[in-house]
DNA sequence: AAGGTAGCCAACCGCGACTAC
DNA sequence: GGTAGTCGCGGTTGGCTACCT
C-alpha cells in the first residue's frame, strides 16, 4: 500500500486566505518549522490542502520575502538567467533572495515580456525579433528555440556558451551543459548567487534605501513586511508574539 | 457617473519526479 | 518491482483594481 492521500477533498477550503488562516499557518510554522506539508493543515487547525498551505507560505507568508516590484538589477538578472534556463522559474528564483518563483513568473509575464517585445527582442529566444521571423521561415521543422548568437543577444553575458532555453528539458545533463558558465554553474550549487551590487528599492518617502544582500537579516524584514501584507488585519499583538517566537528559535 | 477594458497578482490545476510502502 | 502518495514546478485562471471612454 502507498501513503494516504494528500487531502480528503471534502471539506477542504479553496480561494483567498483569510487573516485568521494566515495567522494560524504562521503561528504553526514559526513554532514547529516546515515539516510534512500534508500534516500541516490538520495540526495547524486549517481546513486547507497541504499543497495550498505550502504555496501560501512560500509565496506570501515567509518572513524573508521581499515585497514590491523587482528592481532594475534583479530584472536584469532574471532576463539573463531566463536567456539560459528558459522558464525554470524556481531555479531563477533561487538566485534572487527574497523572491518567489511565482512572483518572478508574474513579473516576467506582465512586465519584462512586454519590455523585451517593445525593444524588438523575442522573450522566448532572446534574439532580435527580425531574426526570429527569418528563422521561422527557414526552418519550421527545427527546434523552437534557435541557438542565440552572443553578439546578437543584448541581454546575455559575454560568456555565452552553447546552451539555449531549449535545453530546459534536459535536467540530468544540467551540470555538464552549464559547467563552463559561472553564473549558471552556481545554480546547481546550494549557495545563493553572491551579487556584488546592493539591493536598491524605493522606500516610501525617503527616496532610495539600500542594503546589501549579504547583510540580509530575515528577522528585520519580517517586521517591516508586516505592513506590506495587511497585517493590520491580524492585530499586531499576535505578530509581537511571532517576533518573540522567531527570535527565541534563533537563539 | 457608469460601463467596459486592461493589468496585475494570488491561488489553483495538472503533471512529472521522487519516494514510501 | 509495482503501486500510490507527496512534493515541487510551471502554466493557467479568476477576481480585484486602475484606467479609459
């Protein structure tokens, strides 16, 4: 016999999360850590699927999340990584601290894609749109993603090698394919990309605030983020408690 | 002011890989 | 070794908001 089903569809709530549900989930994770997602809803007293809990946590409630639009440097990095990896959003997100794959995917589809098209660059192949049209005429039976030429791809680095987004299905050969590119090879190590530029983002009324990615302190951002996702609805008392719990755990 | 449209984003769905039984 | 559950990922959708006519 296998395992039990992830959730018994009956009685499982769907749709937007309420402040109360968020509170329960946050409280549970901060107290118990991320364990088996299947068990989370039951243990946390939620009528949700474990899958839904995981998504809510990773995409919205995680204390180390950055809120707000991607800055220019992040956007450039996303474009660069997408040129090499294609739609492997989780891989791309793993190199952008505080950003989720969902967030990057949304940003790509709503902002970057349009920007690139406006600039005459095909967002799939990262080639100039004219070239893409020509390629499609010449080789309709060939691969969907022609190999980008380094000189023609304005958003790719000078260290361009022979991979393309078309390689995205060849997961087992990733290491071999990308080992010559420092940027890509770092994706297959556990450590996040060390960016030597500071994160810059507009802080409400003080112009630009800067902080370095390496000095990232989740506990600080956690407190700042409370305002961002409408924590007022939760009641601040509970978040004071979370802060205490989180700090205790760190000690 | 009201209705229509476009943009944005949180959340869901379905699939594949992995793994427990 | 086969079956079935879990997890994570990428694609898609639906609802809310802002903007336009």
